[in-house]
């Protein structure tokens, strides 16, 4: 137990400091890509893969890793490149997304680098709508691209965005009509999922792409003499975002006496044993793993009932 707590303490030192660690890898060319170390469970030489009948073509098969069966997606194929030809020379990055383990087949794994989120930027304008990037950065004069894994997973296994019957009462629907929620997420797919879910509840949604934009939006409200906690039912924020991550955004909100009453829900595909310590450290009101529309709707309903005394 002491060892676990030491590990938690070490890794949470980055929380609220707008820093992250990226594991760098290559697909089947010289371009470098990065994945947040917090999502990585392990990296191993590509094991034997069992092909599943009628599976999505980008799923190269499933691997048995210490008794666990893990689907393996060819990241090169998933992002419009040629598939990795030599499986035995490849590596599998086992990561956790949305509380599920997922393997990503890559050509080579490089090293881990430590960066500031301010050095991570949205993809350049003009890249079009169909790209698979959430961010780009530079390190040692090399361009590093961060892949929108949530978009890939949504294409392989689409998630239902429907809210189950019984969650929304007629009274909640009526009261939701005069409520606003600010959401922030750098993944276009995740942003649209949250947007559609909240619109189904009936609230008005303001959607932004990164933590810096959200913080600036709140500051603009204050400069206009408006109190965000009076106008916004809650803030629903992703954690991994360019410019300013969700942890730092929350910490900045809590450190501003004019904003600290704003209800903050961190909503992320980052899941695991470290989140409880991180959420507590920055002062978020709640954490929810992506993407479960019923759970998200439940959180909004709870807030509406609390605010309106239902």
C-alpha cells in the first residue's frame, strides 16, 4: 500500500502544473507520434494475434496478454496509411480508454518526453475535417502528432448516444430549458457526443475546444460583470487538451474567488487508480469516465434537481 501511495504522489506532482509526459512512437514511416503516458499500461513486442471473423479491417486481431484478451488496432491503417506489414517487428501499446484496455499496433517505440501543455497546440487550420489529430507539438526540432484515438475507437465500435427511458422526467426537461452548460473537449468526436447528450436533456450548450479557450471565456464573463456560477449549471471538461489541460483549468478556477463556486465535472477517457487523487488535488466536484450517456445525463439531472430544489 505504501508503494502504491508513493507512486500516486509521484505522478500527481504534474497535476495542476499543466505538464504531461508523452510516449513517442512511429507507425510505418519517420513521422513521430505521441500518446499520454497516463493512458499507457505497458508496451510489448507484438504478440501472436488471432484474427476475428467479420471484424473491422483496422483491427488486426486479438492478443492474449497474461490471461487478458485485448483487441489490437493497427494505428497506421486506422489513420489512412498502409498497414504494418511485419507484425513480428512491431510493438503493441496497451492503453486504457474509457475503462477498457485497447492495444495499438505501431512500428517502433521511441522514448518518453516531458512537456508543458502550453507547448501542445491544436492541429493547424487547413488540415480539413477528416484528419485524425487532436494536437501537434515540436521536440528536438521534430514535429510530433497526437492522434485522436477517440475518433478511431468511435469508428471501430460506435457508442450509443441515446439516453435510457426514465432518466429524464417531464419536470426535469422543463427546468433544463433555462440552463446552460459549458463543455470543453479537444476531440471533435467526443465533443459532439457530449453535445448531443446534453441537448437531449434540454440544456443550452456552449462548446469549446481546449482549456485555455474555456478559461478565457470565463474571464470574459467576469469582465462583463457576469458571474459564471450564476449563469452556468456546470462545466464539463476533458482532461487532455492542448494549451491548458483540464486539471490546470480546474485549479485556476478554484484559485479565483470569483469562479470557485462553479461546479466542475471532469469527463475523460483517462481512467484508473490515479484519477481519484488527481481530482481531489485540483478541487473538481466530480469525475466521470467517457462515454456513458446515461451517467452523464444523471449528473446533469442531479445538478438541475439540486439547483431548482426538485
